[in-house]
DNA sequence: GTCTATAATTCGATAGAC
DNA sequence: GTCTATCGAATTATAGAC
């Protein structure tokens, strides 16, 4: 039955994605995923060829989610200013997870960079998706050829806020600094309008 | 001979610190450290009681280095503006390492947060050292009770820049964003002088 | 203090019956 | 597709001779 197999595969990916987020890729074993996805441990290789294969499926799954989210924002919000603020809002919406496990994208990418450089290149696609989308927003704001730099800057500050909120497990840091980032966006917008 | 044993212990700590930085804590095995420190694998437990014990010694060693560095800057630079810029300069001075392995403090803290929350509290002392020192500098600048927030903000932005330079293995990101951070410091200083 | 040998687990991965 | 059983390698950690 194809449907059943496909659903089980999705279950495994979602369980693995959550565990990789909470425990890290290396610390997530087949035993862990099997328990979470209600799967027999020996039955893994029917769905995936290797542990790296699961990782790639998880990243692919996350990437699809990111792209769908960004596409949705294009429809939901009319101005780049609103869209950029919605981007910053990600942090507040995942506040509890961020302070406990960090940014799912940043912490995974950091771990993979240490010993699995090939896999890191795959996970970088998640950053690329945000970066490209942010660049479009800044271009619409009219910052011209600085759009790429602004996109990277906002991405970096978001990563930094996530990292420090995680380091101190403190939602107050997250809230204060996201407000500051919102103000920064207003400043950029105001700077363009006056120009 | 006490001297010899103490020197060997320092060798182990320095080898472990480097390997933990480059490969991550979990991926760094006793075999790796033994090779690097020219030590017999079975002889580890003469110097350390467990792998966590080595980790704590590494963090202690790094922390001492950080505190000595910050104390040195207090003497070397006369104004808080110069000191803050020297802090940002850290990134450029370690450019090659940062783009390849990320921030040694940030990536370790991120890894420990996933599964070893107790050890994370120890590694947080490194952040505390920078945070406290930065707070003093901002206080000297005259930002008043906002000093703590400014300290955290600068720490966060530095982490973010490190994370993105690492993610894209791109020194250009590092250089551009550190220049931007220097300008931000100038802005804060100017804001205080005019007030 | 230094060495060899090995215990005790855990891991990813495989084989094969049903 | 699902299950049990297990391999081979790697890991941290220990025991004990020298």
C-alpha cells in the first residue's frame, strides 16, 4: 500500500526533524527516532538508505516549509516593511523553543559545519531561501544594490539574537532585541522615504 | 616530577581545546586528543577523571584566556570606544578560523545546549566574562541603565556575524559586517556626546 | 607515570525469516 | 512491509603489569 508507506515516511521525517532539533543530529540515534515514530529499529533501511539520507530528507522537508511560509507572506502582507517585521516575528512565535534549543536552522548548520561539510552545504539552502527572500524585500524598499548586504545583516542579527537568547535561556533578551530589530527596520524604511 | 605532569596536562588541554573547536565536543574522541597531545590513550584517566572533566578544564582554560585578554585591553586602550572596537576586532583577527569553524564560544555553547545542559551552564561563564566587561565599557560611555542591554546587543550581533560568516564560509561577510558594527559603535558614542 | 589489554555500551548497518 | 537477530566498528572507561 503506497499511501501507508508514504505516510510512515513522513512520520519518520517529522520525528527525526524534531529530535535533531532538540538533541542535535549526532546525538539522535535510530533508536530515538524509532521510538518517536513508532517504528521498528531494523526497518529503517526500508525507508532510508543511511542516516545521512534521513538528514537530507529532514532538511528538504524543512526547506519546503520555509519556502511555503515565505510565499504565503508575499500574499498576506502588502508592504516590504510588514514582511520584514513578520520575518523578525519568527523569533517571538517560537520563543519557548528558541530559548530551550536555539534556532533550528542555526544550531543544525553549526553542528554540521564541524565534521560534515558536505551536509552543511545542503543545510545552507535554508539560509539561502531566507536570504533571497529578504533581498527581494529590501530591493522593493529601494535600497538598490545594498539589498544583499541588508538581507545578510538582518539574517545575522536574527541569528545572534537567537544565539544569545538560547545561551541565557532568557525570553527577555529575545523580546527586547526583536523590538530593537523592528526599530531598525523602521529606520531603514524612513531612510529610504526621505531619500 | 610535578612539573612534567603539569606540562603534560596543559598539552592535553590545549590539544583538546583545539580539537573541540574544530570537530565539536562529541566528535572529539580520546584517540584524537591522544594523537594530538602525544599521549597514550589509556593514560587519560591519570590526568582527568572523565571526558566531561576534560571539557571543564578546557572551558576553564579558555575562560582564563578571555579574562586576561580583557584585562589587557583595559590597560592598552584608554577610551571605551577604542575598547569596544577592539572587541569587534576579534572577528577579523580570527577570520580564517571563524569562516571555517565558527565562533569557538558560540558553537561550543550551542552544541552543549542540545544534550548537556549542565555543561552549558559552565560554558556560559565565557559569555558572562564578555558581557560584564562590555557592560562596564558602555557604562563608561554614559548610557546608564541601558548598559546591560547594549552589552548583550553587541554580543548578539557579534555572534550573528560569526554565525553567518561561518554558514557561508565567507570572509567578505565578516569584513563588511564588522565595519558596520564599528559604525554602530560610533553612532552610540556620538549619541552620548550630543546628549 | 607509562604502557597493554580489554571490559561494557552504543552506534549505524545488514541478513534473512515471515 | 514488518520483524528478530546480529555484525563490525567506535566509543568511554577500567584493570593491572611494569
